[in-house]
């Protein structure tokens, strides 16, 4: 129940997370983490969407899981859940499902923006734009990088992680953990490896992940003469098994909306060499010496060489990053921010249509560049 200021009464909330996918990637992983943290605080959690292993990952902590790969199936799932206090939609298709379900009339609609783009490039986005502008809802951004790209005001709610065991970091191994797609720029990681002194000093590079660029990257490693020191292991269900055997994690994505894999490395004290773009500078804070200009393989190679050559500096960096992850990006803090956002139900809608965006000083032409 909302009071006159829009604040919801204290006490457990009934919350449903919605994502219109049948996959398990960063967004779905974040939903699992949020759901478990909120359920641990006594809230009743329902989840719609994600792949068939979502129930296993969610365990017995949530009240229900329903598939919701399409907008239509998510609408039906929302209607079957029953009355809830909060509908938390992740990405545009889920926002459309939440809006079309009609459940927002008696619930607080909260939307998390997971990509650094304005709403409206996809079919769902174009359909949603004139509709969502009439619906009172709260917009959340996972990083300042995402917030700066949005067409409307938002509340910053970064992802969070539980404390993770400290890795040893005294090996001669570098690991890359990401999808092998263009936006991750894994080619810069391979080029940096070829330019560094590490292959000649007995170090190895392990690249975990699959994608359209795998064959191209394997050929690149061969052409640079470093194929013998580079191992492509494909998708790894539990990247923790790679981190415990690594001394450095390399993150090459130039415009990561958040970087959950980077935060996981920080949380276990694994030193990083990361592109200074997207949300990476936000995660890494003042640690400029481990960052390189996006796409600059020469500078990245120098960062690798410096960390590999100084074990004490490497371990100290890992300890500082772990401390930052624990203090700034804990799962408890994430849950605190979510609860606060859930209980502040807005009385008027935020801008989402081109007319509303213009009224806020936005440009309606930007509404055509959204991902998803």
C-alpha cells in the first residue's frame, strides 16, 4: 500500500521479475542474484523467463518460475502469478509484456535498463514507446554509462555479488571470459597477447566463451605466432574454475554496460587488465594503471607485461579490487537499493514517448537507436 508521499508500507513485498528470453546470460544471472538476495530478506519472489535451468539456479528460494520467451507468453505468465506489489521488467520486451498485462494498474512497475541505449529501435521498443509513457513506473540503470545514454531520468542500481574466496594469483596464466562477438573485441586481447612478452616467458592465455568470431580469433592467434600459448576452451558453465588457476583476467570490451565478469574477478581478488570504456572505469575506480584505451593492443600489452613482471604489485592490485567490490558492489547493498526503489512508487510517469522526451530536453530522433 502506498502512502501520500508514494512510499510503500514496510513489510515483505510480492515481487515478480520478468525477462522475455529463453537464455541464460548476464541479464538472467543478475535476476537470479537479485531474486536470491530479496528472498533471503523475506520477500515473495516470482520469476518469468530465462532458460529451463532457471528453477535449479533459483533453488527453493523463490515461490515460482514460469517460462516467458515471448511477449505473449510473458503476458500470460504475469496474469497467472496473481496480484503482486512490484513488477520488475528487464529489457524492452519485458516492459511491453508488463504494460500489456494490465497488472501495472495495481502494482509498481520497475524497469531495469541493461544496455547503454535509448528505447525504441526494436519492434517491441517501437510498440512500447507510446504506451509506456502513460504508465507510472521507475527506471533503474545498472551503471552511470547506461544512465548517461538513457532518454529519461533514472536511479542507479548497480549489480552486486556475494563475497567470493580469494584466489592465489601466483600462476602464469591469463584468462579472458566473454562471448566471442564483435562488441567484446576479443581480437584486441589476442593482439595484445602477441605483442606482450608473456608467450616467450611460459605464460598461457585461456579464452573462455563461444561466438561467431571464434574461428577468426583462432586464425588471428595462429597468424601472430602465438597459437601454442593460446587455448580456446569454449563456454564454461562455472568460470570460477578458470579464475582459481589464473593470475590476471583480461577484459577487452570497449563499451560494456556493466561488466559482471569484471566484478566477479574483483570479488575474488583477481587482478585485471581492462579497456577503459563503458562501465569498466566505474567498476575499477581509481585503478588507472590496469586500464588501457579501448582497442589499443600496444598499451594493453604493456599493462600485461607490467603486472606479470611484478608479483607483489599484482597481488596488491587484486587485494584493492577485492576490497572495492566488497565495499561498493556487495549483494547486500544491491538489495538495499532495490528495496528503496520498490517502495518509492511514482505518482506520474517518466518520459518515454518522443513527445515526452522532447519535453525533458531530449531529442526524439535518439529514440531510434535503442538495442532491444
